[in-house]
C-alpha cells in the first residue's frame, strides 16, 4: 500500500467553491470568459504577450508546429530524454523527430550533438526544459538563428522556472505548458501556448477554432479544427494559479530538504540546480541502484517513478534510430528516479523518505 505517493494533485475548498459558483452562474461550460481570464493570468505570470489555452500540452506542441507551417517530411530536433509527447507531436503532423542526445549537466538537448543532426529538411528545434532546468538560453537562440530554425520550447515541466530571471517558454517563437494532473498546477487536462508574436497568436486561435476569425462565424477562409479549452476547467485553473507562488516556493523547499537529507549518501547524485531560477517539478536523483531502491521504497509504502526511457529505445521509434547512440540519455535514464514530489508533501513525509533511502544504502552496503 502506497502511503506517500510519487505525485498527487492538490485541490481544496477554493476549487470546489469556484466550480459551484460558476455552475450556479449559468455559464456555458465551454471556452469563454473564464478561459480569457486564465490566459491573462498566464501572460502576467510568464511575461508573454499572448497565452492561448488548448486541450493539453501535446496538442499545444502540435498547434505550435502547425502554426509554424512545419509539414510532412520536415524534420524537428527533439531531445532523446523526454516525455514521449515531444516526439509524438512531431510524428502526428507527419514530420520526423530527429532525436538528439542530452548534456549531462542539465539533461537538456545538447547543441553540439544537434549540429550533427541538421539536414536540409530541419525546420525547428523543440527544446524541452526538463524539470525546470535549461542550458544557456542565449546559446540556444543563437543556434536556432544561425541554422534558420524555429525555436519551440516545451516548458510543460517549467511553469515557475526561469533562465536569468526570464520565464522559460518565452525565449523562442512559441512555448507550451501542460496542466495535466501530474504537472505543477493542474486542470485535469490542459495546455497553454505562449508567444510574443501577434500573427502566430492569431493563427493558433484560428487553428483551434475551426479557422474562424471570430466566435460563432461559419465562414472559413482558414484551416482549423477544434482544440478549444473549457471554462469549467479554467475556473479550476484560476484557483490553481492563485496558489502558484506558494507552491513554487514549496517545491524549492522540498528539493532543498531532500538534498540536505541525502548529502551523505555518496551513491546518489543530483543535477546541479540553481533554485533562484528553477522550481524543480519533480525531485530527481541518479543512482546505479535505481530499480532496487525503487522496490525497497515501494515496500515501505513510498511511491517513486523511473525517469523516461530514451525515446530511441521505444518500440514505436526503435527501427528509425537503429545504430545511433545516445550515451548520456541512456545513462541518466538508467539511473534516474523520481522521488515523491507533490507540493502537498509534508516535512515529516520528506524525512521519512530520506530515512528509508539512508537505511537502504546501509542495508545494501553494510
Ligand atoms: C506532460 C508533458 C507533455 C505533455 O503534456 P500533456 O498535457 O500531458 O499532453 C509534453 N512534454 C513534456 C516535457 C511533459 O512533461
């Protein structure tokens, strides 16, 4: 029985009261004013000029690719160590994800390795800021400019994380966030695109609403489908946004407490994390004993989760990347373990997890 889950969402009366009063107000539930309000909050929080809500982060990535006119046969550089959504969003529109190994110090896509993967068909770099960390974003932008690539930032795990004080997701042509149940804050499912480009923002709004130029119109001069959000979810999102600053601070404190508690455990390493800029989404540790540690913790009722398998090893992509090697992604994937990371976690629970990990290493190496 799991006592301390790896992750759980955090709602209280604020969300249930807001949903109740919204339902009593006679709202249409579908996307309307509450979604606009949530979008404005996201603009204020991230500093982006435009924010557009959509059904989820994966569709957000797909809309970004469509808005940039990336087409069948084009190639997009994607990290090998990320959630499958990145590569699959590229595949969904008929383009090819060109996988690239990561850097050991940030676990983000390695620009040196990316150089080797550029072909005449490469149109975009999808840059995932894994767990709220990034490399030097100025270098990422320069790399894209030099190679004539659109920069799409997958900041699904980076709400509340910055590079030198500028919010991640706002460096490229477009950035996306996710509000699935696992993420920093949640609307169950949900995604947002952010951009400073008026034309791209307009294009995304058309793409997600049947190509309409204004609500309710049945004249279609542009392509579009239906990837709209709902006001009912936005009501929850607005309440979650109000708690965001507190939760981000809590994420930082949780990370710090784990680091301090585990600093004597030499078999565990952490990725160097600057807590001024990064609010770690999850607590990630790296150890050669990831599997057996996870099993030991499970017996104590402590939930963990292994970090992603490298995308090139997934069966759906296996054939396309035969013979290619991604040593850093492979190593960190084999060693990565996500510890309990909900912002609901109490200090007592953190200390219990730390104690169990210390015990495990005593038991294993006595
Ligand atoms: C969660 C996540 C996504 C997908 O977001 P959904 O809202 O679940 O579709 C994409 N990229 C990364 C890095 C993620 O963590």
